[in-house]
C-alpha cells in the first residue's frame, strides 16, 4: 500500500471518534493492550513517560514540554491528537514526523496479519500502537503523551510508572462518556495518577481540584500547582499564560526526579506553535486579520470570545461549524450577536448540516449565511472582510483543520 492507501485504510478502522462520535467510545483498555501485544509490546521498551490530561490546553502543554526538552538535547517523542492536516502529526520525534514510507510499510504488514487476530482494533488503538512502535525504533529518551479523551480509560493510560503526570484543567466536554458534572469528569481525568508519581495541576475549578487532591492522596502523589504569572497578549492568545505555567511546572518537577538532576533542564518554554490553537493565518487580500482556533467546548469558547473582544477591529466575521452530537444550549449565549456568521460543516459524518446550524443560530438571534463547505465559508468571509475587520474560524477542531488546509 502507498501512504495514502494506508491512511485511508486507518481512517476506515472504526470505531473512530472523529467520524462516529459517541458510538466509538470503548470503556476499557483491553483493545489497546491487545494491539500492543501483537506489535511486540513497544510500551515495555519505553520509559521517561510524561502523561498529560485535561479538557483544554493539554496538547499545547505537551508540545511546549517536548520542545523545551528537545532544545536541551533529549531525544523526545511526542504523541498528540487529533491531527489537523497530516495523520503523522500525531507522532513526532524531536519535532519530526515518521516518513510516509514508514507508515505505509507498518500498516501494510499489520493489515496482512489482521485476519489471524481475534480483535478488530479501533483507529486510535492502531495509531497509538504505531506511534509507540516508532518511538522505540527511534530510541527516544522521553515520551510526552497527550491523553485522547478522559484519562482513566484512554489508550495512553497503559504506563504504570510515568515520571510526571499533569492535568491542565477540567471543563465540560464529552459528558456522555465522562459524566454530567465537573466532579465526575475530574474523576475520569484523575485516572492517569499513579502510585507515588507526582502530579502537576493547572488552574481549575475548586470542585475539580478537590477530586484530584483526593485521588492524589489515594495514590500518594505529591501535588504541584502551576500558577500563571503573565497576562494574555494578542500574539499568543488567552490560553498561553496557563499553559506556559503548567509546562514550566512539569519541567521543574521533572528536574527533581532520580536520574534527571544532572541534566540542565530548561527554565523557560516558548509559545508552542501547536496547530490550530490561536493561530494567525496569512491576512485576507484586504489586509483583514484571520485567526483560527480549535475552541469547541463552553470553557474554550468563553475564553476565546472574551479574548477576541479585546482586539481592536471594525467588524467581526465568524466562520462557525460544529458536530451534530454537541449540545449547543450553552454555546449560543457565548457567541457575539453583532458578528456576521458564515456557517459551514466539516467533511465528516458527524458534522452538523450548515443549513440546520444556520436555522438554529437564527432562532438564537445570530445573523449570517450557510455555505456548502468550510473552504466556501472562509473564502466568502475573507472576500467580504475590510482592511480593519477580523475573521475568526472556530467551533470545531474539524472546522479549524479544513480552514488550515484551505490556506496551504
């Protein structure tokens, strides 16, 4: 198989949350363990694990920690999800993705073996196993893992003794899997805590923090609190001060672990460059600024909208789309009524039809038009935008991904 054939095959390995949504959820780690066994247990050949969970910011924190350790001289593996443009974004070593030929060769090999397997792995299980396999082959020193969803039952939660765990924050997202209240969601995120392993906490609601603290007492995990010192700037966005503080605290705790004291660990981290997070695109032909952000849950949207309101501009043009299984009840009040909306749907089965989204928005007092694709919506917004207008793409990771692909 070619690389494109291999990735197309992987994308068809359901259940896949990005395409199916709730139907893709697996309530145990049996599948992950089965895949790792068939791949020769790459997890047993990796140590130096840094495991990060949270509702928002975990990918940016992981990327910041990885970048800082690479600058120090480590061979660092980074696993994040989802990808925005290229499947291989999910697995990097010192910032580099595996070659297309590597992916194609490994997928072809395991696909040929699959008829003899007694289990049909999901897309995420395939991806995680392939990533660990590559990390072992690359002889990495450190593995930075972003939890996919939740924590306790996520595929990444197979390492019994990481060096450090971290939870960036707790907010409302994926309630159908993680629970309907903050305490329940926090309990799922706290599932990554391990006996005697220190845990770093980002800023979060008191009720979430109390759940994490109780879990830490059970596991004997020393708690470390990340306190942001800087304020938001238009360049780096509203999330960076908290993400920066969490990343720095992880490095600080890591420096105290046995075997790490002789390393000159960095005392600063850089704005991550994690794609689709407060990412400024090339300006529109008129000179209008274009911002892309993956904010899709209530906490993320609230922070994003508040930050946008501080930016000097004339009109605000929002390219907005979402998925059909998301409850929008608490989203509508967050969206600015003065904005001009360009409603669209990503090219995935879960996407909420743009015309239906348009009608729901109209009933909530928001004005705009529906478009057949993200590209059409973004093109219409940029053509309409004046020199001092601001165009923002938001509402879904998939909308952000397609917008970035359109700009390439």
